[in-house]
C-alpha cells in the first residue's frame, strides 16, 4: 500500500496539471515486475462494500469490483441498443436480500415507490479504504499514461480489439465527466425485488430525465440523432398511442407517477393554453418520416393536485379533455399476476364545457370575470333538420332540438318549422344560449352559417366560444332512434323496478314516445353523446322535460331579446345594462338561473300572474317583518350551489366535504320550517309562498338519516378512512382497518427480535425523510448488523436499516391500505347512489327555495321609489302614466323624464312617432315594451300607474345591419324581419317598427312604410309603435276616423338667430302632432363633425329646403288654376294635401 501511495505522489509531482476524467478509466497494462513496484506488492482483497468487514471466503476475492462491474455491464447493454444514445435510460435491477448475499447487499434499499432523499451527512459511507493492487485490479489502475499492451498476452484479433475499443470509448463517453460515479450511485441506489413495483415513482423520474435529456439535445442543436431512425417505444408510450388512436379529438392528460403528463401535439396545445413548459420531441402520433430522427414524444407536465385547475382552463378554452388514470398502485401490483407489466391506465373522465361537473364551482369561477361577455348557461344543444323545401324566400325546413343542462338536469325540446331567415332557430338559440352544439346529419347552408355565426366568435351572443360537434345521420335514423330510446328506458325500468310492466315506469316511456320524430332523433343522439361522458342518466328524470313552444308564456323572439337588451346590452354584450341585470337581486346561483327563465318567459296565464305578483306584494309590504327576515336570513346561509351539487351527487362526482355541506345546509333549511306540515301553516297569505315553504321540510327525515351515518369532522377534512361512523362502516372497511392494526402490532413486537440481533436492550423505530420503521444503529455497533438487513440511509454517526421482516410487514400494511381506500370509495359511492335515488324530492325542495329567492328579488326591486303594482285586465291595452325606462333610469346620472302611453284595441291602437334625431324615440318605445314584460313576469313597474292587458308576444324591428353570410343586404334583412312579424303578430301582440323603409329610395321607402303601417292597424289590429322620419306618413292618420292611428312626436325647443347655427334642446317628452324636421345637423354638431363641413351642410340643407318649397308652391299654384277652371273635387283634395305640406 505504501508503494502505491508513493507512486501516486511521485506521479502527481511530475505532472501538476489536473488529469482528465477520461484518463481515469483508461485500461493500463502492468509492466514487468522489475520496473513496477506494484508488481512486487503482496496481493490484497478489494472490499466488496463500503463497510470494512473480514473476508468470508476466497471466492469473494476473485470477484471484480461490484460498482465498476455493474457500470460496465450497463454501458455494454446500452451500447448494443443504440450506438449514439446521448443519455442512458434507467436500468432496473433486482437483488435478493438474504444471508448468503455478499456484504454489498446491505446497502440495498427497501421496496418503495421512490428512493428517499439523500442524507447530507451520509458522506461517511463512501469513505472506504482504497483497494490494493492485484493482477485482477492492476489493469484498472487510474493513470494518465497511454495504454500499453502486455508482453505476455497473446495478440488479439483485429475485430476483437476494435470491439473492445468501441466499448471502451462508449464507457468513457458515458462516465468520463465530473460526478459520473455519483450519478450512477444516485440512479441505482434503490434496488427493488420487482421491476414493476417501483414504476409509480420510477416512471415519473424517467419522464423527468427524458425531458432534461431532450432539452439538452435541443440546446446543442439536435446534434445527437439516432442512426437507426428512432428508438423502440416503451410500454407506456404504447399505451399512449393505443389510447390516442381511440380519442384523436381529445387532449389526453395521463397520470404518470406523481404527475399528470401531456404527450405529442397535446403537449404543445397544453403549453400554449396553460403557460407551462413543453419539452420538444415528437408531435405526431404516426411514424412520420419528418420525425424519424426524434426518439421521444414532446412532453409537458404538472403535479397531480393541480389537475382540475388545468382541466378547467383547457375546457374553458373550448377543448375536449380526457383524463387517463393509473388503475392500480405499486403495493397491490406487487402481489398481482401482472407485476412485471406496466401499470394499467384507462380513460376515466371526459370533459367539455357542458359536461364539466367534477368541480363544485364548475366553470363559473373562471369565466365569471371574463371580459368577453355574458356567461353561457351551460346547455348542450342537439339539432337536426330535414332537407329544405322550396327555394329562396319560400324555403321551409323542419327543425328538431333537444337542449340539456347537465349541471342542473333541465331538458328542453322543440319541433318547429322555420323560414329562410331562420328566425325561429335564432330565437331558440338566443333564449337557451348553449355553450356546446351537437349537429345531427347535414343541415342547410343557412342553418350552418347561423350556427357558425353565433358560436364562432368570442364576442358572440353567448359571451364565449361555443363548441360544435357533428354526427352522421343515416337514412334509417328515425327507426334506430325509436328503438334506441325504447331499449334505454326499458333497461332503466328493469334495473329500477325489476319489472318492465310497472305503471309508473311505463308512463315515462309513453311520454317519451309521444315526442316527434325530429325530437326523438335528437334525444337518441344526445343519449349516445352523453354516454361517452357517463351522464346519460340525466334522461331518467323526465319530470324536467319542458317544451320550448308551450304557449303559456309570452313570445320574445331573437330580435326582441337583442333589441330590448333582455339578457345582454348591445354595446359590449355583457349583462350590465340588461333587463336581467336590473332585476337580479337573488342570493343564490340556482335562484339566479330561475330568474333568468322568468325574464325570458313572461306569463300568459292571468291567474298564475296574479298569484305571483300577490306573493311579491306581500314580501314587499312585509319587508321588515319577522317572517320575511327569516326567509332572507335563510337564503344568506346558502353558500353552495345546491342545484349543481345535487346533480354532482346524482352522478357520484361530489367530494365528501361537499356532500356534508349540502346535507347540513338542507338540514338547516328544513329545520327552520319543521313545524310547517301543510301550506296553511306557513303563515303567509299568498298561496305561492305557503306552498314553496311547505316543500322545504319534506326532506328533513332523509337528511337526518344520512347525517347520522357520517362523521362530520372527518367529512370536513375529506378523510375517506373515517368518513363513516364505526357502527355504519362496511365489513370490508372494518376488516382492512383491523388488518392494519394487526400489522402495526407485529411491527411493534418485531423490535424485540431486532434488539436481540443487535445485542442491545431496546430498539426504537425512527422516521426519516418520510420513511417509517427505520432501525437506527450506531456505527460503532455496525458489525452486529446481520447481512440480510437492508441499509436505507446513514450519517457519520449512525446507519439506518430495514429488516426483511419489516419490509414484509410494510408491504402487507400497504396492501391493506390500498384495499381500505378502495373499500371506502366503494362505500361512499353506494351512499351517493342512495341519495341519488331521492333526487326528485331533493330537487323539489331546491326548486321551492329558488322560487322564494326570485320572489324576494322582485320584491326588493318593487320596493324602490317610483315603482307601482300593475293592474291586469283581459282587455288588450297598455295604459301607463309617467312610465320610465328601467335600465336607463339606473344607469343615468340625471333624472329620467317620464312619459305616458295609452294604447287599446278599442281606441288608439297605433302611434306614429316622429321627432329629431337623438330626441328619445327609441328609448320611449323600448320603455313601453319593457314595462309590459316586467308586468307579465310578476314585477312592479317603473311608473305612477299601469294598466296592462295580457300580451302574447312582443315583436321588434329595430336597427340596421346586413347579413353578409347569407348574402342579404340591410334592406333585405329589414323587409324579411318585417314579413315575419306580419305573419306571426296577433291582436294581442305589441309590435315596434323603427324607421322602416330607410334602406331604399325615399319614394319606395315611404310606400312600403305606409303599406305596412296600414296593414298592421287595419287588418292585424296589433298594438303598434311606428317610428319614422317620413313626415308624409302623418296624413295616413286621416284614413282612420276612429283615431286608431295617432300622430305623436318627441318635443324639443329650437333656439338661435342664425339659421345655420340653430340649436336644438331635447325635452324627451311625448307630444301630439308631427315633427316636420329631424335636425340631423344638430346631431352632427354633437358628434364633433368639423365646422367647415357643418357650414357646407347647412348651406346645402337650406338650398334643398328652398327648392322643395318652390316646387310645392308651383304645385299649389297649378292646382289652384285647375280648381278655378274645372272646379272638380279631386283638385280640392290635392290643394288640401299641398297646403298641409307647406
């Protein structure tokens, strides 16, 4: 040994320059005994372990150094697989731990999912004495001298030497860098009994190593490429490709160890949407030649606990997302038959906007603050239509729709005929506002363009980009759909009742069979579509099937919703400034959704309307009473969206803490009115209030029975193992808990055996870096440690071990834990299934609570100053005194100028409204329509008095825009919408026409406007508000001697001496008569048009007026001459008309 040290020191003195790492691994052939002191040294044994122990046998002496041999073996194995692979993949090894193993096995790690963190003080374990040289070890002596051939060795063949040199260079390439030995130890210090047992953590480490390697290769300019055209796919990559080929339209999020990962093109999309790093690699899922030089997929990842955060963001961006989970754990896999196979992974969840139910907040938490517009309602809408009949403006299509809101269980269906403008489809889409479409079969070009228009832009009427899927429609779709639905409900009946002849279940099937062919096709397609997401059970609840076209509500078509700003304003398409925003004072989410339905579907039934407004009046008048305060406080206690949570319970997607919160909230609600056993005992005069309150305590008994089984503190912490009280635990849960206790008892007893082997009086377990049941041994007693014990970690003073018995017991305990977890999940799902069976009664309670919330909201609005209860009559009339615009009044800083309106079928049924631009004409007619809508939905109205008839619809034709997608001009759109109004309007309708005829020449525009107005008043007899700038239409009033048509105008004051500097003051009051000028120059002045332009415009305006006056005077003179000469009555009428024009 002394000679070895001397030789090393001498070499160091001769060459002060630091040696390269590669030279340390140069094979050196020993020289003749004369010239090499090492040759005369006596043979010594190279230790096989870092712990200095006596040599047990001569056989161990002849074995090479263990660490070096393993490294060389790995290098050769990797070299045969790929000559130019930059970074070696993890090689898993197995090593038996028994008494016959060499001492090196004592450092083997126990069976764990992941190797423990390295102890910073563990450096003492690596300071082993240097081995002495022997004939076996001398050729691996570290030296910087060149390689020399031995004289006593036979010359090898050229091929053998070339192979050795190649392996040597490969070895140097892999290990000839700083910290290479440390890296080998770090990677291979965990040796498991089973290669598959550590995959749970191993896959995660391997994935990170691959990402780092890919990043390095990219940074070097992709210098490392495979000569063989790509590497062999790993088992997990094969799993990925198999899953991806089945779901090519889906972004797959795959669970790998403690992370979720994206691969290929999915990784690129996820990196863009989520702002995470994408490690470059293969983006395609086929073996495309352009990526043949890349040996791994592109990847991106995030931690497991961030799953729903990122999934929500991807779904909100409009993607279809699938979650692939590991269906087994390392502990259970170790005892299974497939221990050497990769982990079983399966697609467990699919999500889109409409089907995302796995979070209590849903998507509202993300989209609520969006600047893109109002929120979509979460509806999934399925649409189909027959081939178009007719051509051009005579085109007709038959359309069927089914819309489902999975978050609440609401289902809407309809079958209707639509014209070439597709106004009926547009009306339904604007009312339902779906966030996802399923289009069955081919649809007409006009329908397809409408769907694209309403769903394609982020600033569309839905406030977000809607997702569109298309499915094929075979010729026999109707028969297939009928058979599919029949089998679906028949299976449900058998599963529920055990007898398909049950009368209640048969009633469900009969009701479904009454649906039309188009609705049946949509329903079948929707069942198939939602089955992919596990949500097809929503159709079991046929109680909540609602037809859209039921004539129990006022019709508000798409134009009306947009023109009157019912749900969104027309400026930035947000809710602020809309009628819904004005009336929304609800305290709960489910109450807000119900109020939205009320706003868009005012009542037609006078009895129901009187009942609702009576409830609002009672709540308004008793605002400060104890009963009303009790209701308000009860609603303030509801912090969760009970309606959505109930659906999540029904689909077994809610958490334990969420379930507890729902049950406790519903218990508080039912306890508040536990004394109300019938509606008469509710304490209100209104029957609507009494019935709603009486429904609340109906769930009390069921809620109490369920809460008795739950451990509240454990449920709050989402502790699955102690969620149930002990007396309500299932047999499996109890057995596995006892098994864990038994194993821990055996572990405690094992301390005595360990103490005897260590020859100490007592042994205690320690826990270090998350590893439990470690036996800590002082390094001074290390010789007493049996060879079969596995060393886990150590410091300068102590070493820590697991005995074979501890390893076995820990495996057994882990198996019990995994089985216990599965048993707890199974028991929880059974509980959710039991609660889901009571869905109807719980839903009725929540619906009653939502009704109370809406009534309180309307009562709060009605309590504002200047609001009055409307009087309803069977007559067709609108009589309002000092009415105001409900939205403008709240947004306007100044006081709103009130106006009167009086329309009746028996008296004046139409107003011809003229006035200057910006004089308030449009606000006035909108005010009248909004007051009518508010009254019929059961609210007080902004006026001093109001008498309203029951209107069946409000139609509007306001604004000027073209339809470029359909190739229709502004005037074409204007007349098409007017034609639809003329076809649909009834004497009970309110019709608003704003500046009809302005899209063409003056003569044609006047002619069309006059003809439409005359037809509306004389034939349809609808209540009509007609805005125009054609003063010549005013003479039409003379054609109605009973004053069915009346001329009114918006009042103003004109000031100024210079004609070209006239100033107009708007009074915003309605007055009788006609405004003969529109004062467009005044609006131009307010719009800051340059003065030079205004001056020219004023001169031209004055010249045109003078020219028109001259023409009229000339015409009047000619008529007077003819009258004097002929004296006919016709000339007398012409004279009268021209005088009026003057």
